[in-house]
């Protein structure tokens, strides 16, 4: 079974937003505004067989989480 690709949209330096893959040190791409970052992150997550998008607020707490692709049934665990 393919592993889920997790993509994070999080605040970056100087008021910008970054899109990162799970466990990555460097951003895939940086954006001036949050909407563009979310749109790009959503596109990456949707293009994966199993994708997940996690969106953070400026304070670092999570705002929303979306999953894409076919979830395994029955669920593991």
C-alpha cells in the first residue's frame, strides 16, 4: 500500500507562507499570501495517490486538515 503524502502549509519568515512535505527541512515553495500557498499545497496533495493537506494558522496551531485519494478500508489500527 502506498504511503500517504503529507503536505504542510505553515507561516514562514517575514509574513510569508511556505509549503513543505512531511519531514522536509526546506520548503517546496514560498508564497506571499496564504491562499496561494493553500492552493499549491492542495494541488500537490491531490496529485498523490494518497494525499493529506495540513494548514496552520499564524500562531502555529492547526486550522484544517484534508485527505485526498482512496482511504484503505477497513482502516488500519
